């Protein structure tokens, strides 16, 4: 097992009965998830996905990624929420935040359609001038406004550059297998299509074509990613929660929530993990934040944010606990050298690696924050590679589902997301929203 969960820095904040009291609920959640019988059971396809995915499509994903790598300088991935965060998070985690400058034979990858900013999209289009561009449009529903607007703009750009037929050879569409505006358009225009399975919701879809095509185009090994997830599927299927770190994590975060800790801060000491934390925030925030309940998922990158948020965490309102994701090994490192004059007084670090210094920052912080009244969980990952990423993704997905059931919510719907959309459509004058438009405009100040 490469992903290990450690709750010992939270022990002072918990009592023996906290876990015991949740045994029956965890057992019920285990049955509901694995038996695909709980709330939102139509969206439990991700549970068996690592073993049970479409092999033919997987080969087509690899072939499309190889084609993109051979005929494109830039790949623009259009999508929002679950159709965006997983791919970006995985690429930054595996290839680093400077992937676009350091890439080795792979295309630069930019993400569009994740906001409605004209300035942001204009910048991406400027980056495309004179380069060979391909586009992967991802939308399960095929109707989401943000990606649809970006795709309209970028499709026109590609058609101007390559003609309609040439553009069609550079557009890859990841959407529903049969329905939605995007699927209809893709069929009309002859775009290559990949499927978001019916039973996998957006925020659980990183291990489908949604994440796999961009991740493979970046040059990562998606076979190993799926192998890691398949390993996790076995490990975290253990019904005895005391032998299942994923279930213990789900149970203990609920125990702390019930004691008034309403914020979970996901912490990492590696900047490459920053987008993974964004993915985590969507996974848990959209799954649990409903019916007036839920932990608020937040994130920080240390030691960077110790110089901005550290004061609050150490000393501010005692509303939070931390979950630290730490890496056992680093794939790249720098050793600090001795200097004869020792002008900066750092010779005491000579011969030490930056990873070693970082590990001491972690140990010092964990002790300081627990002293300050912040319980800490630690998830250790051996190395930041594809296999361990697959395991970590599955760990969080399963923990989220079990935790949602412990909280008593449906972890697979997102009814609250519709409110802003209806208002935006009304205010933009979309046909059918006339009454709402008048009512909203009267309230605008
Ligand atoms: O997790 C979810 O379901 C959402 O975040 C969706 O992924 C997001 O709203 C985008 O939806 P779609 O893929 O239908 O464009």
C-alpha cells in the first residue's frame, strides 16, 4: 500500500468512543457504496471503474493522445468543474506546475471554458498564434454555458485556420454517449467522441476519458494510473474499518465535524499538489455541502501559506482541522552546499536536501498546529507517480462517498449549482426566463 492514513496527531482531540460509535454507520455505508444501493446509487459507476472500463475506448484514448502529441504544439482542454479539475490536477501533479515550459515532446496544455472571462480566453488565443492547435471539449451534459461559449469561439478559430474538415480532425469531444447538444454537433461534424459513462458524475470522472485523454496527451502513463486505482479498489474494499484507512479517514472527519470542526484544510508541502487540492475541494464540497450540512473544504500549500494563513491556523478561530498529504520520496531534489564565508548563516544545512528541510518544516508545523488546537491527519504517499496518484484519487473518492453517507446526504447530486445558472440565464435574456428576469432586475441594486 503506497497511501497511508495516520490519525495520531488528532488523538488528543478524539475519544475512543468516537470511532466505535460510527462502526455501524461505516458498515452500512460500505454496503451502500459497494452494493451500489445508497442515495444517488445511479452514480456509483466509479466504484468498479478501475477494473471495469471500456478497453476499446482506452486504446482509442491512447491513439488520440499520440496523434495530438505528433500533430499539435498546443492542446486546449475545454471544460469546467468535474470536466476540468481532475485532468489539470493530475497533469500538474505528475509533470509539475511548470509543465508547459518543461514538457518533453508533449504539447503545451491550456484549460479554457472554466470561467466566463473574455480576457482569459483572449490570452489563450494569443498563445495559439502560429502554433498547431487541437481542442478537447469535455462536457457530460453537453449544455454547460462556460465550456459551450469557449468552444464556440475556439471552433470558429480552428475552422478559420484549418477549414471545417481540417478542424474536425483536431477536435476531440468527451460527452454523453448519445444525448446533448454537444453529442449532436459532434456527430454532425464528425468529431472523434469519447464517453462520460452515465453512472459516473463529473467530480468522480477523472479516471474516465474526461481525465485520461488530456493526461495521456501530457505524456503520463495512464496504464499505471489505472493500475494504481485498481489496487486501491481492492485495498479500500476491506469492510473492517479498523483495517481500512479510507474508512477511518471518512469516520474521523465526521467525528471532528460533530465536535464543531467545520472546516477541513487540505495541506501539502509540494506546489505540484495545489491543483489536486482544488480537485479535492470540488469532490468534497459538491458532494457534502447540502441540506444545511457539510465540512467546508479549504486548502493551503505550505510553507508558502504559513506566511499568509499560518497566523490564523495557529491562533485564530478554532473551527478547523488539517489533513496533510505528505510524500515519502521526491523525484527531484537539490542538496544545499557549504559556502566558505557562510554569509547567510545557512552552513548548518550544508549537505541536507531541500526535501529534508521541507520534512522538518512539516514536523515542526504539525506539532505547532496541534499545540494550537488544530487536529491533524496525515496521508503519506510514497512517491508522486502515476500509480500512487491512481491510488490517491480512489482513496479520496471512496472516502468522500462514505463520508457523505455518514453525514446523511446524497454525495452524488448537486442541486444547489442550478440557482446561479437560472439567474444568469434570466438576466442574459434567455427565452423562457422572462418572468424571473423582471423579478431579478427589480432586486438588483
Ligand atoms: O461534478 C459535477 O457534476 C459538475 O462539476 C460538472 O462536472 C460541471 O458542472 C460540468 O458539467 P458538464 O460536464 O455537464 O459540462
